């Protein structure tokens, strides 16, 4: 059984990186960075756009990305994704049921939904391209489940579960750690480490995730993500690191409308 995976999360010292492409966008739509032969695209957004100036407002968040090469060859394997998110945003999973990593391991999507359904706070999709020696590359797809791992010691833990069917079958659980991170415009740092896919033969080529607001559990309503709009924008810095080659960084700025 070969294990595969995907996904999510910040930037600490870009000055220490060499040959990093940087782009920004103040409007809607994806942002694309090309570093050598690597082409990395990031996108994301939130609703509603109208947010209180002073109070945290529940939001639904979407995030997506793609990895390709300019010459069409097999892309390098994604090793780590880091996000620095706007200081006007917050993550709060307290009170939402939790699930452990052990309950996610070696289980397909339906089994995880049955075992940890109350802890699921988001969903998505991913595609992985696998290239074995002397074979043509092929793609495998999986649904993604975002599972609440709880809050402890100042750290929020989320698990991202993926399961791939034949010709390569396996499940993988990515752990995302989120901490407060005062750093200029930014206030939260999320880090996800992606293990080797198919013993290094697999590379994430696309992913998308959505985390909802207004999640109902045990008669209560929870909002994992909230934000306020103090100056008409929310900002995210994305850093993607690969098993080979340079890192790729980009910044996404999305407009919001202050209320009150």
C-alpha cells in the first residue's frame, strides 16, 4: 500500500530564500508565480465580503492551488505549505467535537465520515500525478476532509484526510498546526508538512478546500473562522516548498467592506 496526500499552510524569512518568485493581487482571481520551470498558482476568498470594523464576523473560506511546469514535465513534489494570515482573522474550534489522527489512518473517506463526521469542518478535492520509472504519468484523485483535532496549549490542530483508489490505494493524514503569529500585517501562522507520495513518485498538482461557517453540532452553531474589516482588505502570504528546486511565494489580498 502506497500512501499519498495533500495539503495546506506561512512565511517567516523570505530574505533567507533565493530565487523565490513573489506576486500580489488586490482583486479576485488566482495569483500565479513562475520560478524557473515551476508554475505555482494560488487562489482563495471568503464570504460575506461585508464585515464589521470592530467585531469578528463568521466567514466561509475557500482556498485552492495548482502546481505545474512550464515545459509540461512531471512537477516536483510539494513538501510544505505555510500560510501567514491577516491579523484581523481568527480561528476558533473550541466546542466543536474532535477526532484523533489514529481514527483517520488506514481508512477510506466513507469510513472517516462515519467515525469522525461530527468533527469535520470542511471538504475539498485534490489531484496527484504519479510518475514511476519507465511509465507514463497518471493522475489519482481524492476527496479531502478537514477534521478538527482540537485546541491545546495555544495551538489549533486540524487534520486533512485523503484517500486514493486504484491503481494506487492508500490513505494519508496531514496535520496542520495553527498558532498566533504577530508579524506586521499578519496574526496567524499555519504550517502543513506533506510526506512523500508514492515513495516520492507522486506530486500534488491541484487542491481545493472549503471551511464553512454556521456548523451545527449537538444543537449548537459554531463558526471556526471569523474576521473583521478595519481597512478594506484581508491579506494572506503563501509559501510553498518543494522536495527539489526553489520555493515559491505569493501574496493574496482580498477586498472587504467595513461595516459599523
